[in-house]
C-alpha cells in the first residue's frame, strides 16, 4: 500500500513535498522492520538527501532521517558508516535542543550502543552513565527510557565480565519492570533472562533455575512452544540441569528443542547443530555411547554440509567424536574405540593435537 501511495504522492505533490518524504520514510521504515535492508537503504538515503537540501541539516525531520540511516547501518554491522551520522545528529541536538532533551539522550544512547557492539567499552560507558544520570533526574527511575539505559549499562558491564556491577542493575531494572510494565512484558522477560544468564555464567545454578523456568513458562504461553525465543530459553534451562548433573531433566528438553529445530530450521542449521552437540555430550556423560555416536556423526556431517572444509575440518565436531570414542574405550576397552579416537584426532588441525 505504501508503494502505491508513494507513487501517487510523487505524481500529485512532487518528489520533494514533505508529505511525499514522510511516506518515503515510512516505506523505508517498513522495509527496515521486515529486515529488507537493501530496499530500505536507498529510500532512507534519498529522503535524507532531499530533507538536507530542502529543510536544512538541523531540521527535526532531517535529523530523524539521519538517525534512521545510521541505525540501519549499525544493525548491519556497518559501524564506520553509522558512527559519523550518529555523531552529527548528537552534535546538532546538543546545540539546538540542549543536552537533556529526550531526543539528545536517545542519540547519546544510540552512539553508546554502537560503541558497545564494537567492544569500545571505554567510550560507551561514560555515555550510558551520563544518559542514566539525566534520565533518573529528569524522567525518574521508573520511566521506560531510564529502564532501557539501566539494562544497556548492565549489559555493558556483563560483556566486560564486571558481574558485580552488572548484577545490581539487572536486579533493580527487573524489580521496577515487573511492577511498572508487568511480569509478561518483553522487556521484563529480557531482563529476567539475562540476569539468569549472569547467574548461570557464575555457576549460581540454584539462582538461575527459577528465573529460566519463569521466562520459559511465560514465553511458551505468550509466544508459543515453537517460537525461537522459547526454544532458546528451553536450551538455557537444559544447560542449567546439565551442569547440575540433572541429566534426566536436561535430556527431554534438548530432545524437544532438537525435534522442533530440525523441522523448522533444518538439520544443518547452526542452531540445530548446537543442540545436537549438547545432547551428544549428555549421552557421553550418561554412557549411552551408541546413541551419542549417532548424533555426534550427524553433527559432524551437518557441520561439513553447513560450513564445508575449505579452511579446516569442523574442530568442535571432531573433538566431540574424539571425546566419545576415548570415553567409550575406557568403558569397553579392546573393542577398537581407541583406534577410532586416534583416527578422528588425526583430523584435527596440528595446533589442536594433544589437547585434553
């Protein structure tokens, strides 16, 4: 519909009319939201070029276009193209709107997010801290924008391994989001999941488990059992059970995830292969070697089909098979499993030999 409306608006009002440009921007935004970046980009570029020329570089609509294009570049990992646009928008908004204007704070957050995604933590942190300080003071601690910044700063600390600083931010954000947004709001679930991931990464499985269980229960009900997010949560909970040695609880979760991912994504999709890898390790731990062998071989073949062998053999899948046959040889010596382990070990890149 937007395409037809844009064509009519161009013909009736002209290509540079504000209404035409708004429609063009809306169509570009639609494509962006659908992940159709190649179609969104030329429309964003064209809108920005006309608005700069007709409205001026400091006009709010021009700044919106500049920000939209920067966000598209950032989401594609084209950070070198996104950064100067974000910087330009921020410089103008600080000067024209003031350092504490909501639009200025949004632009500052966007730039911080770009730096965080590049691992430029020392540049991202002061921006997040500045935004958070202003938002708490101007908007209040429970404002949705404040909560987003609190979450982003927690993620920055988490990414740096600064868990003691990340945890209280996650806990605080979660407490407020539950109360203000509700337990089933996507932002609440995101924070709950990442707090659980933080606990899991520290081996605090008893604290991670109830959070993963709660997120999974809600997402199953709200999003459906086969939604990618639900499957990711199911995998997280299975990992908690696995590292607690609760194999009988982990296995059915992984089996269910594998069945759905094979059907929906295909047996060679990377997300499917990860679950195969996890199940094979569990079967080795529980000494179900024949079942583990079937899955480990399938995992190896899937890796070859997905990634090829141009650069090297799939190291993780080979190490899985070496681990399998080494363990099997210890359990049932003299039946040729040691030789199989050595044969697979021979496929490892030279730098990998001798590990473990």
